[in-house]
C-alpha cells in the first residue's frame, strides 16, 4: 500500500501540524522581547574591587600622612554603633561619656544605634560605598570577620592616623593590639571584645554544661540553639574537635562540617540573635551565646548561666573604623583615641558588660568597690572587677580562639561546606 | 492581607440590600455544626489580635515586650513615639502607602476605565499582563526589580520602595475599577454627550462619580497592600525601613523581642482600619 | 477619518499607556533583566559579565531542590487545609448568613487589618514551649516535656494557613453567593435531599470559585518564607529565604535569579496542570472575578 498515508495521518492533520502557529502579533511580541533581552544581555553588573575613596588602591605611608595633614577639625562627627554598646544616663538616649567628650574637646557627637548585624549592615553600606558616596557616618563598628575583610579588600576604610593613637598604644590590651585580622592596626581600633560560648539553664537541663560536647547530647534534642552564621558555627565545631580555627585547613573544615551535620537533628533552630529570648522563655535549654547577652538576661532570669566551653571558645572583637568619604575623619580620630583613657574606658565598661580593651580598668573597678558608700554599688563594682567575662584570665585566653581570616576569593569552599548546615 | 476585601465587601453590602432573604425550606431545626465551625474559625483568626491588644497594655521595664504579665498600664500609649527608629519606620510606611495609593489610583482608574469601556486590540495582552502581575509570587517580583536596580546601578531607598509598591498594587486597582465599570450604563455617558459635554467633562462629571465606589475600594486595597508589604519591600529598601521591616528586624535581632510601642501601634492601626471599614459600610448604605 | 473618530480610536490606548508603561518598565523589563542576570558569571569583587552560562540553573536545582520541593509541599498542604477550613465557612456565610452576611464577612476579615508580622509574632508568643497553647495541652495531659510546636513544619504550615485563609474564603464565598436559591428550590421539588442538592447543584456551581481560591492561595503560600523564618526551625527553610540569602549575604546574583525563575516556572506548571485537570482554560476570567 505504497503512497497511502496511515489513517491517523490525514492530510488535514498534517496541514494543521505543519502550519506556523505563530500569529503576526505574537511574533511581534516575541521579537520585541528578544530584542529587549539581547539589549539587556549586553548589560553587566559592575564589580566592587578597588573602588576606593579618597585613597584609592594600596595607600602608601606618605599618602596617608598627607591625607591626615590636610584634615581639619570640624567640631562634629557621626558615630554608628550596635545597640546597648554605650554607657547610659538617666534616659536611654543620654550618654555621659559622650557628653564628657564634648565638654573636654568641643566636638559634638551624633550617636546612632543602626547596626544590628554585620552582614545586614554591610549589605546596606556596600552599594553606597561602591558608588563613591558617603554613608553619613564617620565611625562604624564592625566585628572582625568576613565583612571587615571585605571592607579591607575593597579599600573602603580610611587608614588611621598612627600619630594620634598615643592612648591606644599606651593602654590597649595585648588582645587588640596588632591583632591577626588587622596587623599594625592600620584600619581599626577595638571597641569591645566578646566571647562566644554556651548559655544554658541548668534548672531545665538538670545538670551543668561544660563544653561543646554537651551540645551533642540526645537528651537535649530540640532544645539546642546555634548561630546562623558560618564563622561562629565553624569556629565552634573546630574548637569542639580541638582544632585552632585560626590555623585551620580545608580538611579541618570538612571535619567541622561533619560535626555540625551530626548535631543538626538535635538543633531546634539556627538563630540570628533571638536565642536569648528563646532561652529566657524556656524554648531552649542550651544555646550558643554571646557573653554579654546572657549577662543582660540574667537580670530577668537569674537561672541562666554562661560558660566558656572547656574545649575552647571563640573570642571576637568589634572594631571602630572610618569608612571612606567620611565627612569628619579628624574628629572621629580624636574620639577613637580618647576612649582608650582608663577613666573613660571605665565609664563604658561599667555599662557594656563585654571585654574592655583597656586592662587598666580592672584596678579602677576594684578601687571603686573599695570606696563605694552603698552596698549595692560595692557589689556591682566587685562583680565587675572579678568577672571573667569582662576580664578573662590568662588561662581563659588560652582557651579562646579567633575566627579564621579568609579573603573573599577563598570563601567558595567554606560556604559550600557550611551554608547547607544552617540553610536547609 | 485584604487583597479582595474591597470589591467583595462592596458587593456583599449591595447584595444584602437588593436580595430578599430566601424562603426557608426543610426542617425547622437547622444544622448547628456549620455555625460552630464558622465561629470557631472567626475566634481563631482573632486570637493573635487579642494577644496584641493585651500586650500593648502590659507593663514592663525594658525596651522590649516582656514575656511575663507585669500589670496593666497605659504608659506605652503615652510613650508612643519614644523610639525614634520605630517612629521613622511608621512614618515611612504611612507616607509611602499614601503616595502609592494616589499614583496607583490615578494610573489604575485610567486603565480600568479603558479596559471596561472600550474594546481594542491589545486589551487581551494588557489583561494578561495584569494577571501575570497578580499571579506572580512576591519573591519573584521583588527579586526581579532588585536585579533591575543592580544592573542599572540605581541606589535602593525610599524611591525604589515607592516604585515597587505602585508596581504590585496597580493591577488590583485596575481589576476593581474594571469590575465596577461593568455595571456602568453606557446610556448615561451618551446622554451627557447628547447634551454637548466633551469627553473630559463626561468623564469627570458622569463616569467618575458612578465608578467612585470602585475607585475608593481600589484605593483602599492599594493602601492596605502597601502598608503591610514585607517581601517585596525587603528586597528593594536599601537602608530605608518601613513598619513591617522594622518589626521583623527587631524581633529577630537584639536577643529577640519588639519594643512595646509596636503592639500599641498595631492596636491603633487596627482600630483605625475598623473605623474606616465601618464608615465605608455606613456610607454605602446611605448612598443610592 | 474625522478628528473625532481618530481621537475615539486612540482614547483607550492613551488611557492605558501610563499604567502599562509603569508595569512594562518595572515588571516586564526587570523579569527579562533577571533572566539576563541568571546567565551571568562572576563575583561581587570583580563584577558579573554575561556569558550565557545556563548551567547555573542545574547548579541551583542540585543545591536547593530540597527547599524547592519543601516549599511546594508546604504550599500544597496549606492550600488543601485552607480549602477544607474555608469551604464550610464560606457556605455558612453565603447560605445561612441572611441579614448578617456582610457583618460576618467583616468579622472574618477584621484581623487582617493588622500587619501580618505582628500577627505572626503573636503566634510565636502563643505557641512557645511554656506559652498558652502548650501550657493548656499540658494541663490536659495531652503534651509532655519535650512537646514543641514552634520550629516544626506544623507551625509553619499552620502559620501559612492562618495568614492566607481570606484568599481562600473570599473567592469561594463570591461563587456560592451567586447561586440562585431558586435552583435549590427546584432541586428539592425534584425530591433531592439536602446532601444530594449540595452535591449536584451547589458544588458544581461553586467550582469556579474553588479554582480561583486554589490559584490565589497556592502561589503566595508556596513562595512565602517569612512564616518559616519566624515560626520555623532548622529543617523548615523555604526557597524564598534561600533566594534572599543569595541576593544579600552571598551576593551570588546569578544563582539567586535562576532560583527565582525555577520557582516561578514550577508554580506556572502547577497552575496550568491544575487548569487542565479542571477543564477550565479560561484561567483569566476566574482570577479576575
């Protein structure tokens, strides 16, 4: 039966199947869209490398000196910081140390508590800095970590005027002088440091917590909290395995990721910062925590405790730095060195409850305790003077490690290992 | 979100007036299961609101809502604007919502009138565009707009939030106005034309007053959508904060917990919304 | 053609133009732009260049298919639960509401005047381990020490159902409301009892409303992620959170863009399959009601 089509393939069907379905209008639409698409494909997103400000590229000593010699005192500067990171007077918006600074130097300060986490804040300022705009702040406070490293790489910070850091070099602790993440304190001066350890409620658990290994206890299943940023998570796991995070290698990272994966079914949630509330409410029984947060919640709920894990904890530092295009760098510089005077550092340390960068504050607290008239004041200062969370002992320091310094180009493997832990 | 409130409520009130209740048939004992289900659902939907109102009255020491009951107080109502960042965020939300409503109502009414009144080539594709806009997930809308701003190097802030809000509320206004246009008697406009009125006069004196309930409903919708939007705004806000963004940020940061003023503001916005809706209902009962 | 005639012909286009332009510039162009971004390569430091690198899509699926499928699962679960809850409520208001129909509807929608972030926050408070709900269950001996509602998929789906219920109730209500009571009378005249009348008369007539309800509920529910962030835990991340993280923390714009398209594509496929199933091709009319 040659020449005859099978019945399913009638000529009408074939005509229908082979006729172009595209009408004129839809062709126009499609054509328009693809033209648009081609036009857009020529677009690209500009990179942020080396888009430095006043001092582009690698700033040399001469250029820095020249820059600073040209700066004049303007009589004002803008300070952006984290919440609860400044001493308070009668009202929450009253800051005695800032008032004292203004009285003694004549420079006024606008203080804003805009920073609540590093990556969010960095995401906020990066586009403006990348476009060469001022972010409206002269001092910002960034934790040592990936975001600070990003700021270094892109030359988005103004190198400090070393000649105006006399108080800093005289009074700063070894922890914050010439730190591994900013050798020579080129860009940063520490504001406060803190410890990442474990916060827990022994009443709900039934026993004390001593180390990271306790967070692998199946009896605590569903009541464990961890942080949702890779630096803290990785550092905690590496400490638990006895590895120094600062000198860790990619194979160490894999081991740490395995530890975290083992722990995952027990973890209730990977928290931004709301773990303290959950711990206070009883939703969590033990959680990764910042020393200062637990200190604060203990006022409401005295059952809560904080411990530096015996395998090792993490110590981090929040640093003052000056972003490029700052309008009042000299005034900022004056303030940054001002707070290293022991008397001023003492005013701040009494409220902030984190690790002050000025060790000389401790004998000052002891003296206050001795001279105090009321029992309440005596107790407060005695507690402050002896608290290992504000003045860690050398034995504690031996157990505390810093984050791994990682340039952004090397983060791909790190992210691939750790992000699935808290992002699944 | 009150996405369909406007047209449906309006229709509901009109239907009530027009239709006489259906004659009852069947046994005198009506089923009791349905009403119980209905009331349980209504109660369940209202429970967080009650919690919010109650906690707006809860005393507390700190800057965040206390999780324990500390006694009744009205002090948060007095200290409503003590938190500068929260107040700025609320201001931003309200001003953006107002501007969005104005722009969306103007553009949307024009579009709705055109689609409802004329039959023209391309009306199908315009309707498809509107449908795609309503159906597209918020994440995609927000992310796409962000991609555009990144490619074109436009800094994100108040202006970009406004652009985004008009973009996603426009379609709802158009749909609402167009539905209202369906009930418009063309004879009215013809009569006006016969009396010598030009197109502009006809529009402002005849068409607009008749479709005004639809325009108002669309405006109310746009306002509600804009003031409560989180996802699209979070992609395009830069460093500007709106009320939902602030509340969400506060709850996830600083150890968790929102300032007590948030609950008070929520209560006030709630009361305001109730008044507006009641007012609208009373007004539409009075008219016609 | 006379000037009047030309003006008449152009009138609709002129009226539509401003709104249309706004949507084209800020909706269509961005979507195409995102398509373009999804095939770029590079990094935040050096910039991104267009390289037509389509394998980003398969990378995105490999890395995040768990979250994508989870979002769909939660979306489906929440939509079904919404339907089950919403239909009786819509029926109750439409058929038994009588004079109070509008007031009941109003009462139902009242809570949604308050920002959904605040409402979800309240849920977070109510559902905490030592909060009202579990406390009550514990008193009734229905819960133990380790019972938790927050940070489970139940909490997330519950939150989704709560926040999107009106999207389901309203379309069904509108459809039921238009059912002519005369039809029901005719049914009982033909000796049908209430159940049969419902099955054979009301239900089929309400199907367009059900379809619109599913459409208007499933898409936002599957792509919402805020509920999961507030009420969820370590195993409940939805795809929206991932997209946000890729955009803002990892600055991996191509990956984020391709994830958005995958999500949209999957949802569109779902919608069209559903439309075919119901035999309704006029998707437009249903949603526009």
